[in-house]
């Protein structure tokens, strides 16, 4: 009896050790999207999921946890176990703007996360309702300047990139266009199309169908370069507001303390995935400029962007209440 028990215990020990020694990943990975479904952050998350599934050989569960300018879902990941099974899509909203905008932010973007890869950047376009009697940026500024508090701009919510880009635009152009926050970019777009608000900073790929159909009018891109999706559309800097630039970025992060081998595995999987011609074409069709940085480069971008947005928050007096 003693011998049988000893053998059973020994076999069980080997089994447990084998389970723990299984290479990452040994079960599905959850990718937390801290924004509503259908918006640009959600689109990025689902693309990353499609990249990781064949590369990792495991399912990727997309978990939308939106709210508070993308900080609720981001905080959830910050407090998750650093084992590589809970990741998030980071953006300026969650990692560069939030530290200056929220007095009691429950996480530290620099200390509570492990950067994996800066996946892509995306051009943002200034779009207006076509009822406004303007055709370019200079005409729009001339229309808005003598009417402080009359025009409104929508955003995907307080503290989001679209909110702070609008505040930055107000500050740079000397305007007072009133911010109207929505629960996601989708509802904001709906009201813009209906003429309930007059302008919005929105992802180019999401705005393009409305621009082409004449339901929205585009005045310029916030990115440093023109987009191949609309090569005739100037940047806002080219159109008259020299130096104005906002580069919306999207990257993958895990909780602080993510094991190095897990970071290497995820980084390698994502880079291999975006090298696939079909996936690259899909990303470009979504208006994305593919980056594929190292973790160290990604950490540097987060820090630099944090400094930039801190100045915008301070100088514009942006508030979330």
C-alpha cells in the first residue's frame, strides 16, 4: 500500500510539474479593450486578436471594459496577474493623457505596465458638418473665432484623445469651441452627421465613407504627413495651423512584471503577424501606419507623449467634470 501511494504521489508530482512547465501560452489569452465596441481602439484589439490566434495557437478573448476615458479597463489590467494571459490595448487616452487629467488615477502608466509593442499609429482628421459655410481650415477658424462658445465639438468621452485634441486645437487656434463628451466615438459621429454638433477629431478610416458621400467635410489631418487614403487632404499644419500635430498611437501592454520570455514570445508573434501581406493590407485599409517597435521604444513614446499632453492639459485648462 505504501509503495502504491508513493508511486501515485510521485506520478502526480510529475504531472503537476509538467503542467507548470508548459510553454506560454497554455490557455486562452484575454485582450482587454478599454473602449466601446466599434471604435478605433476596439478595431485595433480585434486585429491583434486575429494576429495572435494563429501565432500563439490559442484563442484570444476580446474583453471590452470601457469607461472613464479608457482608464477603467486599463486599471483592470494593471491589477491583473503578470502571467501573459491578460493584456490591453494602450493609447494616448489611457497612458499619456490620463496621468495629467485625472487627479486620482489608480495606476501609473510607467510603473504598472510592461510595454510589448507599439503596433501602429493612425491619422486623425478634423471633420465638420457640411452645413457650415466653410471649405478649408482658415475659413473655419475665421468663422469660429468671433463666436466663442457657439460651436461644439464632440469626442469619444472625457479624457480621450479626441477630447484633448479638440482642446489642443482650441488653444493653438485661439478658439473657444465647446466640448461635448459622448460614450464612445460612435454616438458622437451620429450627432455630428445629424448636425447636433459641428466638428470632431475622428479616425480617418472611420470618417472616410462619410467624407466621400458628402455627409461630412474634412479640413485637415493631425498627423505629420498626408495619408495615402486621401493624398489631396493637407495636414492641419500645412493648412494654416503650423506645428499642430497629434499622432494617435496604439500598442499592446501587460501588467508590470511580465516575464521576459513572455514579452519576447508576444512581441515575436505580433511582428510575425504584421509581416503577413494580407494582414498588412487590412491594417493599411483601416488607415493605420504600421510601426512594430521594440518594448523599449514603446516605453519611450509613452513617456514623451505624457510630457506633451501634460502641457496641453495645463495650458488649456481641460477638465473631466
